[in-house]
């Protein structure tokens, strides 16, 4: 059985206002933030580049590691 890990978070502007509809990409997985700016992505454990983009804002990329989860 393949393992998977979940990455959750929230996307906000510099004032802390939630950004509804921001695109969040992790490897080949992609999702859109909800009305509270929250997102959740499931992927295999490993090293990735997390990219967040939103119309009118500069895109942000950051390296992340999804660890293996003990059974």
C-alpha cells in the first residue's frame, strides 16, 4: 500500500486577510483555497516545491518536505 501525507495550510495577504480562490500546487497536485483561504493537498512523502498564486499578487514558491507517517 502506498503511503501518503497531507499538507494543510491557509493563504493570506500581508494584512492577514484570507485569499479565497488562490491556486496551491505541490508537484503534480493542485487545489484552490476555500472561502477561509484554507487548503489541503495529499501527496506521497518526499521533497516538493509548494507554489501559491493569486491574481494580482506575486506568486510564491517554497521548498517543503512531506515526511513518512508511521502506520
